[in-house]
C-alpha cells in the first residue's frame, strides 16, 4: 500500500507538466505564426510577362522567383555568382514547373556590370513587367565597390538606382509595370549623410546599412513622383527578420554570449518563403495597381519613418546618386 501511495504521489505531477508543456508549445507556435507575418493571397497570373529579380539565387529572392515562375512569368535571375545562379535557376524550374527561367550576370558593385546587364536586357527582351531590386549586402566591413563607393551604399542603392533608370524605357513600354525595392525596418534608424556619403569619416557597419536602406525608401518615393504620368508604379518594403545568408558578415563578429542567447530565437524568425511574401504582394497584388511610392510591411501599407517621407531629401539624394553613377539627363 505504501509503495502504491508512493507511486501515486510520484505520477501525480505529470498532468500539470503536460499542461505546462502544451500551453508553452501552443504559445511558441502562436508567436511563430505571428512572427511569420502576412501572406500574399493574390491569385494573379503573370503569363506572358517578364520579371527580373536581382540576387535571385538565394534567400527571399529565390523564393520570390519560384512564386513568379509558378504564376507563369518569364523569370530573369540577375546574379553575381553564375555557378550558384545556374543551380538556383534549375531548382526554380523544378519547383515551379516553369522552364522559362534564365540567368544573367550582374555585379551591383560594378557600374560597368550594371550597364552591361541593362544593355543585354534592352537588346534581348521585348518587355519587362516587374523589376524586383532584391539583392543586398548587410553590415560588412569597410569595403569599396569597383568604382570607389562604400560597399553597402554602392550595392544596396547606387547599383539598383542605375539599373532601374537604364531599364525605365522598357518598363514604360510594358506598362502597367512595377518596380519593387526591398528595403528594411533598419531605414528607421537611418540618415543620409550628404556630407560624408561614403562614410569615410565615421564608418560603422549598421550605420551604413541603415543609410542604404533609407536610400531605398527615398528612391522609391522620388521615382514615383517622376513617373506620375506613366503606369509604372513603385514600392518599397520591409521583408521581416529572416533566416538568410544576408547576416553572414555580422554573425561571426557577434560576441559568443550573444550568439548563445540569440540562437534559440532563430526558431521564431521568418523562413525565406515567409520573408518573400511582401515582395510578392507588391509585385502582383491587384489592389496596388494605382498606388505608388509607398512603403509596405507584412503585406500591408506601413508609414515609413519621418526621414523616409522627406521630399527634399529624396530629390537631393536623386541628384547626388545621378551624379555619382554618371546618369545623363537623357537617361
């Protein structure tokens, strides 16, 4: 009897333990679903249309490519590493069932490469319906582009600024068309350092990254103003915190204790598929066809930071960018 009583008292806590584990699990699942954010519900088809995605060989760019291809689009992956790009293109073809996926060389750290891609596209493509400026670099050391620009500003903003302007005539020819610029919540901490745009006086990786992401938002805004008399619309967005290769430069430099603390939280952040949803939304959602120059997050409009709404700063950045990349008035 004593043994039975002892056994009963030993087993008794388990229902409570199971309840705690169940509630905790459901809570984590709920947080995970919340962190996943919005989902693009549009069923829009893209048959007969062409989509160009920069950096489409990995992360959210690749997942965006799969979605565009599934909708029937001709998809162009513009990437720096051709071996990885070709492997990614084959994977996109298999996952989407669409063989009309091609690869083009693009190094956004080289203005010559940007111009060469644009010349190639203008000479080989009859239309361009969606341009998705997705590629980027984050929190890297103080590197320079081929043309001497600070790397993050050069790749994340200037390369895409030049590419977009070089392809505008084709986008106008194909209208209604869209330009989607992948920015970041980091723009809220950003400032455009017009007197030190290349961060030569005070380079800090996150400071530079935030500047480049604010530049994406301002570029989108000013571009919309300049395209008011066309049916080419522009969108910038925050994709969310995502498990991608974008963090490859800052993760190794993080103190060990921070990595230990943050590693379990990786379960909660977005997958590339979840992170691609707002990009896809801006590219295909029918209700956005008459909206332009706005900022989005989790498949919904979101008010950008005050510095991202500054019309004068947007115009000033445009003029500076045009001068830096050698954009002519005719372009």
